[in-house]
C-alpha cells in the first residue's frame, strides 16, 4: 500500500509540475489569464457535435482608450476552446476557429483547423452561395441580376464604344517623364445607383505633399443620360475622327479620395448599389457613395486611419489587389479578394444578414482546383480585376475576371516604344475576360468552373490611314489604343439587367481639349449585342462588321448619335475610315424605320436598306446578295422612315 501511495504521490507531484510548467508557458505566450469554463463563450446553438463548427473569434469591443481587444482574449488558443467544448459536451468534433478581423494588436492569422479525435466539419446553416436575385437597380447594398449570365457574357461586343473623361483640376498626379511605370490607373467601377453617371477609378502612388498615396478618383459623366443605361460614345465629332476628339467638358474627374499613405497598388474595386469595395496594400475598405462628392468610409474606429475609420478586412500575408462583392440571398455578404497575381483567392462571408463590417474567411481557393473547359484558350491567369454577378431566377453567382494575357515582347525597343506611345507594354498582349460559375464543392470548399471567355479589342486599326500620323506618329499611336485590360476594367449591370464591361488605359494621354494642358483618359464601353428590344426609334442601332459572319472590327451606329459623325462621307471622316469595309451587319430597328446604305459618298449609287417586319432584331451575315454584290461597298448611310413597303427608291433593295 505504501508503494501504491508513494506512486500516487509521485504521480500527483509530476502532474503538478507539468501543470505549473504549462501555466508558465501560457503566461509567456499571452498577456491574458488562463482560460476557464466560465471564461469561454457558449457554443453556438447551430453547432451540434459531432459535426463541424465555424467559430468566429472576432473582437468583443473596442477599449475606451481606443485600443482593440485581442482576438483571443478569453482563451489562449483555439485548441483550448475545442478541448473545453469537447469536455463540456462529452462529445468530439472538429472546430474551425475564425480569427478576428482587427489587426491593431499585430496578431492575425487565417482560419485554424483544430481536429478532435473524430468528427467532420459542417457549418450548420451555412448559406448556399446564391446571390440576391430580387434586388432592383439602384438599391442601397446590392446589384441588379442578369438574366442568363452566360448568354449575356457571350453577347458582349468585341469592339467597344469610345469613351473618355477629362482630368480636371484636382486629381493627382500629373504624370511626367519617368513616372510611366509607377503611376497609373489600376481599377474602375461604375456606381449602380443615383443617376448612373458616377464612375470611380483607382490610382497608385499619387504624389500629395511630397508623399505617395493610394487613392481613388470620382468621375462624373455629366453629358450622359441619367438613366443608368449604357453611356454610348462621348467622343463623336462630325469634323474629327475619334482619335482626336476629346470628351465633353462635363465628363470630368472632380474628387480625389485618399486611401492610405503607404499601401500601394490599390486594386480593382466593385460597386454594390450605393456602396463600393476597394483594396489597397493588405487592407480592404468599404465606402458609401450615395453622395459621390463626399464618399464616406465605413468600418471600425481607428484613430490612425484616414478619417479615423479603419478597413473592414486586413490581410497581413496577402495583398488586396482586386476585390469583388455580392449580397447573398440570406442577406449576408460575400467578398472575394485576390493578391496581385490573382493566386490564390480568399472567400469571406459576413457574420450576419445586413452586417457589412465583420467577415470571416471560410475558404482559400487555388487555381489547381479550377474545373476547366478544355476548348477555352485560358483557364486561370494573372487577372487584374474581379467582379461578381448574380443570375436572375437561379441566384447563381458568377465571377468575371479580366486581364491582358499572352504577353510577350520580341525586343526591348518594342517594349519601351510601346509603353512610351500608349500601346500595351507587351505588343502581343491580348485583352480577355473570363467567366466562372461559383458554387460549393462541399460544405467548406468553393468550386470555380470556367464557362466562357471573351476576347476584346481596345484598338482600331487606323494607322497609316490618318493623315496626321505621317507628321506625328507618336501622338497617333498614343491615341489608337483606347484601353488595356491590364490597366483598369470592371463590370456593370444596367437597370434592364444588361451586362456592360468598361476598361481604361493606364495613362492620361487621350486627346487634349483646347485651352487645357492635361490629356484626357481614354476608355471603352463593351455592351451586349444583339438585343431585340427597340420599342422606339431612339433605341435603334445598326452594327457594321469588317468581315462576314460578324467578324473583324465593328462600327456601332446609334440613331440617337446620328448627328455626331459624318455618315455622308465614310472615307473622309465618318466611321473612322470604314469606307468600303463592311461585309456583314446586324441591327435593331422599330417598325416603320430602316437604315439606308449607299455605294458612294454623299448618298449616291446603289442603295441597300435594312429593316424588320415587326420591329426588333435583324441580321445579314453576308452582304453579297446573289447577283447584287454589296460587299465592301458602303460609303455613306442614313436613317430613314419607311411609311410603307411600297415607297422604295429606284434601284433600292430593302431587306427585312
């Protein structure tokens, strides 16, 4: 018995020593007291062991002195919590601990998985990744859905409408020699609320009081209709080609917002109704854009941050080069954040419906997980921008990623010359957008499936055709390239649910208005065609293509802009030297109207008129009409009102 008693005493002594050493160790690694059952928060009611529980350990509150409570204040680590819960509940399982989003203490880690002896991870009540498909355009915190996202994406025009905005007096920096590689536009978004005229474009290393800042600039497209619909080109002029036409004075950058004095490379933002998400450095910010002239940052109090408001997410080990945001069907919010190379992606979900400020990272997705389509040119690449879109009816979420891909350079002279003269720095680079469907592979892993891709063209081939190119080739080259998906690009959904993609150049080397010293910023608007809704003549349009079957360069002619180009003389100015080039066409024209095309300038020669029986969409894949050859013949054109089918001009062919 004495041996047994001695062994028991020795065992208790060893246990006491081990316990003491453990307490010393714990005291060394934490300034907080050792956790007890009373200190620990109750198990979330949705967690029923054995199962998987996602436990959010965000900060309880801010201290009165402005400091932030340590994310793990009430327990030393997640293992202690899991062990304590396991003892309490007399069962086992796996607990995934979600750290707090604050970084003021310098302590921030990604979700820690703690595995108990057995059990699986399931977050009971975790929402299916379905977006809010009932949200009308102009809502406070969500975007309009798109009917059949894949079909809409596949209808995007390969050649966009020419846009631009003036620099204004306020937005820095003033680009100059030696700054091409440091200061440039890097992301844009159109605010899906208000009058639809507000644009935001992000910029790196803006010099303010001698220091470099990450900023975003607010642009007002004041010349455009306040309807939220597509802008159409704002650089049409009957006396000048678009390369030399500056945007109207009312389409101008007028407000610069400071993000951070050290966090460089602000990424591509996304608007969500009146809100806007944008990343810079390792931080992600949320702004209220209801009053575009006075953007308000939303987030936790932070005396050290701009305006005393901090970021909603901090990613110490990852940048926030591009971010995307969507409202889910259950009222929570989904954020997708990518580093500068878009590898990997982090998926965050808000803690509760309507909670815009608190998020947990529930998955890190790597490109190796992509479900790819072998017939597509690209799977996953180094994308510059990400945007989330919701599909009407199904609520499916889609991710649209954009970038300038397949970049090569044959010589240093090509590389340097291209950059200096406004061309892409990699002459062979191509502008692409890719579409991915998002769903859950299982309870905790996101699945991305490649479903479509789109090759956009930011350049119109006018070199050698503009007389001014002969005397000033550098300026001519600078004005040929209207956008670059490696600069800024973003997706927008209009009030009718149509998908639109915008892209800008890196620089501000667009046409200079008379009396101004700063160049404008060139952009393009890529919108869906065809669409069959043309109830009035103001909705009418026709698109001419360089080759048959709607291939090659396209020229969009809107009825509303009929006086803004010289359509009587294609060869001289009108349609950017598209004379004798059209080989196919598609159009949307209401009943009683048509579009008449002529063989010669000033409405001469053989005539061809297109219209539709009942109004709406029509197309002509090949303009060779049997013995009546109209391929590469169009030199002028006009909109005409056809009171009835019998009122034809001599020699005219009308196609319906």
